[in-house]
C-alpha cells in the first residue's frame, strides 16, 4: 500500500544549495513542491480577486457574488468581533483567511498541501500572535499586561486567574498552528489510506492476494469512505480557514479593546 | 505479509527517502525556505488587499448600498405621492357623489312639489266641477220631484175617476197624497 505520509514529503524542484542559518540551523535552500503549491495558491487568490474586482458592477455576476460573500463574511467577522476598529484589521484577517483557504482547497486538487506543513501553519500562527502582541503594546503600552490581570475576578483569585490567562495566551500560537496542521494532516492521511485500500484490495482480488475475492466489498466500502471523506475535507478546508480568521479576530479584539468590558 | 510484495519494497524505498523516518513536516532543513517564502507571499497579498482589492470591493459595495438606499427612498417617495393622489381622488369622488346626491335630492323635492301643486290645482278644478255637477243634479232632482207630485196627482185623479166615475177635486187629491 502506498505510504500515506509520502504526500507530505518536501521535494526539491530547483536546488539552490545549503546554508547555516542562526535559528533554523542547517537549511536547504530550494524551490520545492511546497513553494510551488504556495505560489499556486497565491496566484489563484490574486487572479480571483482581480476577476472579482476588475469588472465590479453594482449588480454582481456569479464570480463577483462569490468574492463579495467571502469579503462580506470576513468583514462581518472583524466588524462584529473587533468592533469599530475592525476595518483596520480586516486586510490582515482577510489575507490570512484567503491564504489558508486557498492552500487548503488546493490541497484537495494537487498532490501537495502547504497547510499540512508545520512550517507553514507555524508561520501563520506566529504572524497572528506577533501582530496581537505588537498591537497590544502599541495601543496600550505596558497596559498590555492588564490582559493577565482580570479586573472582573475577585482580588484573591486574580494572580491565579492571571497565571492561567498567561498560560492560555502562550498556548494560543501553538493551538493555532497545531489545529490547522492536525486537521490537514489527519484528513489527507485518512484519504490516502482509504484510497490505498481501494487500489490494494481491488487489485488483490484479481491477482489472488490479500483478502482475495473478499477484498472487493471492502474496496467498495473504502471507495464510499473516500467519497465521504473528500466531501468532509472540503468542509474542513473551509471551516479551518474560517476558524483561523475568527480566532485571529478574537485575539486581536483582546488587545484592541483592552479593558473595555472584559 | 511475509511474501515478497511489490508494495513492500515501494514502501521501504520511500521510508528511506524520509531520512529520519518521522513525519516529513519535522525536517527542519526545509523550514526556513518555506517560512521566508510564505512571509513574502503574505506581505505581498496583504499590500494588494489593503491597497487595491479591499478598497475596490468596498467602493462597489458602498455604491450598491447607496444605489439601493436611494432607490428605496425614491420608491417610498413615489408611494407617498401615489397615496396622496389616491386620497385626493377619493375625496374628489366623495365630493362628486355628495354633490350628485344633493342635486338628485333637490330635483326630487322640486318635482314632488310641482307634482303636488299640479295635483292640488287639478283637484280644485275637479272638486269645482263635482260641486257644479252635484248642484245641477240636485236641481234636476228637485224639478223631477216636483214633477213627481204632479204626476202622482194626475195619476190619482185618473184612477179615482175610473174607479168612482167622479172627478176628484184638487183639494181632495192633495189631502189624499198627504195621507198616503
């Protein structure tokens, strides 16, 4: 059976040599399948937005409606979660959402999914949390630390609750990165395994290997499973992008509206 | 799966390709390249959305909202005007109806009055004629009644003469008539 992990292997397309970087250590510089998939996602987004906005009409066509509904959705998220300042952070959240969505969806069609790479999801999470910290300090100065001093809690409990808040804040980038990574990894592994069953057992039935003739019903069942999981994965691809955008908005809201009714 | 199997050899060669044998996502020698490239893409897309696509979409949507709200306002205004006109028309119709009713009532009253007057006049004429006729009838009757007593006297005289053979005097006749 085909190795379900093989699809996540980074493969060099153009090798650019190796260097030693301070944080990352030994690094292979190359244009890889990951770079190509990311570029494809990027180009797809830019083309999509260009088509949506270039001939934008007051009465929209189909593509424009699709683009506008995505726009509206994220606009609604930032507006309802962050409030009045939401528009300032809309480009960031929309960029995040579109990149994650495009990479997730592209993974359903190409053999490589960038969002199943930990390096990619960590980058998204780090960008988000660094923006949160940056905005927190710029807007509130040292008042940023009030985030870990919950005024609504009784005084005795405040250090404890504050410690928990601090820990949960530290875990935010980790959960952000791992949620997307885990969802993509798990989904694609499951797809690959079920698809592998279909081929291996189906072929085995004809050559007399594996389960023999009994492999056929199992293969058929696996086929149904593959179809169902594919549908589910499309949902997950969208949902994870949306969840990422919503969580980024929530984290931004914490520091943008710090101390306003926590 | 002890039997030599093409899938097995395939899997082993691939496992060798993975190097450490764990998830390929943990091969950190590929991290920096991906992260750096993704940051560049993210930054470029951010600029494009913030400066080009976002404002474009927002402009179109604002335009649409303005168009819709102005259209709704116009529609509302037209509706109000129509309602006003309908009210005016209704008032006009009501007034016309009231006028017509008043005219009809006036005409009816006039006609009734005229008819009554004519009827009264005709009645007076007829009554006069009746009275006249009654007067003439009475006169005729009186005359006839007067004739009746003469006829009765004559008849009596004739009967008496035939029965008795004598002619009755006028005084006897009158007395007999009075007795009868």
